[in-house]
C-alpha cells in the first residue's frame, strides 16, 4: 500500500478549521477499509466459476477489490497508452490542437469524450447535470496559485483511443465476474478514464449511478449493473472513491438528509477504496459513492468499464446521461456489444498464453469477431450507443 501520510497532512491543511477532522477521517477510513473482508486475487471454483466468497462479499458490501488483477505487461501497456493520450490532449479546454500542433485527442468526436473542470472544484455537485444525481456540492479547496484554469477530469469512450484499454476490457477473469453478476448474456454499459491529477483533480460528489430502475417492481441490487475500476497508479483515501457499504441494496438515498444528519460531507460510515496499481475494483452502480478533490501528491487514473444484465437494457428507454436517450432494441444492443467480441480477439492476440473468455452471445453467431489494428478507426464515436441506464 502506498504511504500517503504526507498527502493526508497536505489534504487536511486545505480544510482550514476542519483540518483535524479531515486528518482523522482519512486515517480512520483507511483503517476501516483495510479491515473489510472484500479484497484478494480473483479466485475460481474447480469448475471455473467465480469463488462464492467473492460473490458473497460483493453482495454484502457492494464493492470488491481484485488485487493484482492486471498483468504487469498489461499495466505497462495502459501506462504507455495513457502517456500517449495525455500527450495528445488539447493544450487547454476547448483547444483543437495538442502541444505539438496535432489535432487533439477527441477534438473530432461527437460523443461524450474529454471533460475538464476547474482544479479542485466539484463541477457536478448540487447541479441538475446527470439528471441531478449529485445532490450536494462538496467543499472546494482553493488550488495553488500556479494551477491551470482547467484540469482534465474524464475521458469517455476510452476504447476508441486506447488499444490497451480495449485489451483490458476483455480480461477473462473479470468477464467471468461480469457473467456471474449479470448472466452469460451480459451487455456493455460505458467506458471511460477518471483522471485525478495530484493537487488538481476535481471532486465527484456523493451519488448513486443508476437512473432508470429505482421504481421497477423487479428492483434488486444488481439491476443497474456495475463498473470495473482498474487502477493505473493505485487509489488512496485522499484521491480515491469513497463508498457507503451496503447502500446498493436499497433504493435511492436522500443524500441531502444524510449529510444534514451527519453534520458533515465526510459521511461517518463511508470507506475509501484503497488499491495498488494493477488492482481492479468491482463497484455496484447503486452504491452511494463519490470522491473528494485530490489535494494530495498522488495522481489517480481509473480505467472504468461497466456491464449490465440484458434484461436491464433490452427494450428499455435510456437515461440519456452517457449518450442520447433511445430505446435499446435487440439490434442496438448487438451492435454495441460487438466491442466485447473485438476486445476478446485483441486480447487473444496480445496475450496468446491466456484462455480467452467466451462471450455467449457470440458463441453461436455465423462468424467470430476478428480484431486487427486497422479496425481501430471504426470505433470512432462508438460510445454514442452507450447503454446508459
Ligand atoms: O472515480 C471517481 O472519482 C468517480 C467514479 C464514479 O463516480 C463512477 O464511476 O461512477
């Protein structure tokens, strides 16, 4: 685990009169998080299914940390792609070119791609954005005078920009977990990178991700799916996502009330998701979660990719948060799911020693999806068909 004692001190100092309370919250939260029995390597039963201890812990807490799930070469590929993508970021928010004068990454896309925010701000909290799910605004620490006007916070549609992200998307153990939670005919959701640069990264206020099925008579803990969160540099109490364990099981949380009752935005029973580089978290989208502004010295970049149950999206009208709201019929879902088959073949070529995951909806199709690098440009704007619920 990273030693973040310096970051805890630096973070506390941003909070003025609350410095001592912040320090204690971070230290105590870290302790409580590490005491939970919801981390370890991906483990399987003799028949290849995910070990039931993992499924039980995920169901109890709403998140589970798969330690060292990413192979060292895989992590290196992700780091390399991240560096290449950052190198191609626009020079500033809205610029059309990067620092080398090339067309900037995402500048010619129509989908939801690179998002920016004021350093250390909470851009979503207390606004109507994303259907108002971020009900309160978090404290916004004052950035250093040398901070830029805006900092990158999120890159949506990441599979069109990074083959390494595509290869990780087809991780066989993680897809086995997707199958265990959502059934063998699981579908995609959305993919992106959360970027929390040291001393700059914006907050993502407390929220639950689901939008569509809260009043569904068949509501249950998995109806809004989950996100995998792969960690490129690790994740800490200062820069990481905090969750309120167990909240994925019940309906919508009144966050305003919860915070009023606690008398603080630092929800007392919440815990940070603590990871080393190469760990991958499964996080239930219904769990109450969020991240504070990154006032520490460690950068976090999370490779997010989620999956749904087919029944949660089939013939369902989308929430319109990640892409335009339409009704997802069978053909729409099939087209969006082609990314899974392509990713599996890209991974098979990158890691020929692995047994590839077999995606049931493609198993009996007329032809297996085949990847080659010339296909990459055809992924442009693929995320216009994200299955946003
Ligand atoms: O990574 C973060 O800071 C926020 C993640 C999040 O809110 C999400 O995945 O829904």
